[in-house]
C-alpha cells in the first residue's frame, strides 16, 4: 500500500483517453493519484502483483459483449488479487480519421475488438468492405492514427479520444446500442475487505467437482438452497484440456453475511478449486431480496437450535 507521503499508483488500460481512464477518474483524480497507463489489461493487473502499482482499474463486463475474457482469465490464475469496487462508464463511439478523410476513403478501421463488436451492424452496413485492425484500446488506435500511421485510415473511438488527438469525426452514432455501458473494477492486493453495506457483490472463480452429469447443478445448488442470487455467471476454459471449464461468478451479498459464507463453505467442500476475489459494494446500491429463511438471524437461530440438541459431554 502507498505511504501517507506518496500518491497511490493506479495502473490502467491506456493510453490517455480510454474508457478505462474515465472509470479511473471516478476513483481518483490525476491530482490525487499517479496514473500508470499500460498496454493491456494483463499488464495492468500484473503491475499490482509485482508491486509496480498499488491498484489497477480494468474492464470486466460490457452490456453488449459480456465478460472481458482477458480480465476474467488473469484474475482466475496467478497470485490472488482483490476486487474493491465497481464503476460504470457509458460507451459511445464515432468513426474518426485524420482531417480530410471521407467515409469512402476508409478501407481499414482500427479499434479494440470489443468496440468493433459493438459497432458491427453499422460497419457492415456503411463499410461492408472494411477490415478490422485490432488495437489494444480505442484510444491507442486514435493515438496511432494521429501519429500518421498508414496501417489504417480510420478508428472507432470515443468522442473524447477524437478531440484529444485532433482527429476529425467522419460519422457519429455508430454504435449498434446507444445505451451500452461497461463495468470496470478497482483491483488491489488482498487485505481488509470493504465493509458490508447491505447491497454488495461477491466475485468468485469456481471449478466443477467433476465432469459427471449434474455437476453444474450441484454447484449452483450451493447458492440456491441458501437464498443467494447470482447476478453473473460465465464459463471460461481452464486451458489444460478440451472440455474443462471454470466459472466466473458474481453473487449478491457479502462474505460477512451468513448465507454467503455458508454458500462458500459448501463450494469449498465439494469443488476442487474456489478462488475468492472479494466482496464489495454494488454501484446501484440495490439490496438483494432475501427470503425469510435466508436472513442472518435465521442462520444463527438454526445453528443455536442444533447446538441445543447436542448434550454437553459428561465427566467420567
């Protein structure tokens, strides 16, 4: 952790002008913190693991494309990291080029793969012959274009990026879903957890106990029977062989709550691998619906009842 005499160091997907930087600004301003732009999500997270950064801000989920695989996979493997809070950033795009570039001049378009996917219908209609040139971020594509690259004629970027790098907007409103948002997370090293607020999320990585029929149901039952709702569950390949998958899960609630802790204990008993990635406040502040038998009081009362059924040992 940073000393009281220094500014906290935040690694993030750069360069300047990315949606990730917009998320970081919700956490700390450039005056309050040291911004460390990275070439990719993996580099940002590894900077925390190595101690080169105190925190990282990375995208984890998009409302159109779903989970960000690079983030999910990097969190799932390697030294443990902790999710501390979440941020939402509205996502909008323009097609930008160097001054004087016309739509009919565009044959190659650079952008991040997630941005390309979010504009696929527009590009198919307006630029049916255009080729996607993958970039590490939308802002990186804009920066390269401004520097004079000849590898592509245009880039799908945010309006802020186009302004920042002196690019000219060729077309506006190019996203297929105008209301798209991306969820970002603040990641640090494991330590003291954020206090429960009553409206929290717990993020886990879980491997199934076996490849037998019903294994996924058995895993999900650990949550269901304890009244824990899941707001996100995604499968990711483990990588060691075909057909083996892990599950990235967001559960409603905090590990300090009885029902969530009991669910984690059940997973630990039956699953070969469970990785706890943190409990942190939900951005929308919406508390989960808890049925009567899943309240903390109900769990404590049930435990006390079982204890009362067991007579104390007698001396001999």
